[in-house]
C-alpha cells in the first residue's frame, strides 16, 4: 500500500474517533485498553487477505467495496467499516495493523489483526480428512502462532507479555462460517457433516482463548455464529421448497440457522466452563445471531429497508439479488442506491450499517 493513502486512512479514522468521542462514543470516552488483538475471517479482516497471495486481487479489492466510509477499496469485505473498526474507534484506538502489513514492534504497538478472509477455524489437513477442501491456507492455529510471534516481538519476557496483555482487548470475531459453508455448499445443502464439526470448531476457539489467557489476556470478546440461513448467498445457491425448509418469520433457511444455533450453544457452554476455570478473566459473548436475526425479522424497527435478505451489491434481482456472475466487485455488478438500507452488502458480508448496529450492541456490554 502506498504511503499517502495509508496516512489518509489514518487521518480519516482519527476524525471519526474524535467525532464519536464528542458525541459520547457509546459511553467510552476514555480508552481502557492500549491495544486490540483480533482474530477471525472476512467479517473481521481489515487487510490481510488483500496481501495474502492466494486471495490478493479478489473482487473485494475493487470498487464499490469501501465506498461508504473509506471512499475506496481497502481490504475490507464491506462498503465501509467492520465491527472491529467500530470497536477500536470507540475505545479511542487507531485501527490495529493487519498482521501481514506489519513487521516490527512499532507496527504492532496498538495491536494486530490476525483475521483473514476465507480463514477456517480448523486446519486444512483436518478438513481434508473429512473430504472438505478449504481455499485459504489459514486457520485459527496460524492466527494463534502469529499472535504469539507478535507478542514475542513486543516483549520477550513473560512478565512484560503479561503486562501487555493486561491492558489489551482480545476480539475473537466470528469463525467457523467458512468451515460450515464449504461443507454445506459442496454437500448439496446437507448439514449432517457440518454438525459433526461443531465440537471441533468450538475446541479450536477454546485453544485460542486458553493460549491467550496463558500469556495474560484478561478481557476477551468472543463472537458467536451469524444466522447462516439468512445469508443471501446460501439462500440463492441452495433454494428449497416451502414448509420446514424456511424459518417462517424471517424467510431464512431453517436448517442452517439451526446449525448456527447448535454452534452457539456449544460455544456458550465452553465459555461458561472457561469462566469457571479462569475467574480472573472477563469473557464476553457477542451474540451476533440474536442481533442480525432481530434486524432480518424487523428491519424497519432498526432503520433498515424492507429487503433484508437481498444483497445490496451484486445483481440478478429476485429476493436475494445474488448470483456469482454478478458478484460485487466484478464488472457486471452494481450496488444499490443506499447501502445503509441493506443488511447484506455483497450476499456474504454485512454493510457498514449492519456492522455499526452489531458493534454498538457489543460495546454496551463491554
Ligand atoms: C498455516 O499453517 C500451516 C500449517 O503449519 C502452513 O502450512 C501454512 O502455510 C500456514 N499459512 C500461512 C499463510 O502462513
Ligand atoms: C450433489 O448433487 C449432484 C447432482 O444431483 C450430485 O452429482 C453430487 O454427487 C451430489 N454431491 C453430494 C456430495 O452429495
Ligand atoms: C446467474 O446469471 C446467469 C447470467 O444471467 C444465468 O445464466 C444463471 O442462470 C443465473 N444463475 C442463477 C442461479 O440464477
């Protein structure tokens, strides 16, 4: 990335932070954390997959990605900011450096973002043993070893690392969506194999948290699974009949939402156990499912438009406006007039408006 746009990006974000602080910033005028370390997939990636060779130059590196907030594509899979951006802003922190964009301790003074678009919770070798092929060679175990490397870079002593972690916020964004959806899409929409992955994925999340607690992490936010059955991509690719196929109130695919809820129940049980084992750690659960499902069921109530299951950017029309031929960021795609009316930006990822709604709810609980 050229230096000038980078400086501009920082300047824009500083303006945004000041603006938020003046407006009361959801009650977080004072930074209570010196840095944020974040993990996850494209819902949290602020620039890694734009650098990783296998995903560099993907559709999300083209306009109209980034049009709402940054004014240009910036490695985020949205029209603007992600949940993690709103969180760091309201804490009064600059955006954490995408791991692949940094090298030295100075680059990571305000933390690091290890999230990579397309990342899976589970290792590619494990997925392969179940007949599942992942496309991006990054799993939670990569992100954990990157985290340990950065921490070592910041301070090589155990005491120093504990001090750093005591003033850091750890954000474990949603992870596992890719593992589940690879199985679902290639298994013709069946969920049996995906269900069998739940304990393994929750175990991989647990490993990240126990590793972080082991080096001194005290405050963690752990995001649950999104309502997968409300994703325009899955709705369009795996169309079904009426009846038990769809969640009646929302129009979402019931069995994918049930899979997400199964994941979330297992995740919450694991977090309860972790809290008991580590009473000194504050472990928050971010209920993405409840928040997004509420918006999808009653979009007007939360300031969104009447088509919460349609992608804003893309093409093909219909209730979901999703077709890979017109995928957002490809020449045939067009964006809707007002992305703030939409929940889904490109059929897979959320709009800045939806991300802001989720982030503010998370911040109220911090
Ligand atoms: C992630 O870890 C695996 C296994 O150690 C390795 O093969 C792969 O190259 C790593 N990915 C990246 C992007 O470093
Ligand atoms: C999915 O359906 C197609 C066409 O009906 C079939 O050829 C394929 O074997 C199925 N795949 C799986 C994993 O069931
Ligand atoms: C996607 O769009 C192409 C081109 O218009 C069309 O041929 C194809 O049938 C569409 N796919 C679906 C699933 O609607």
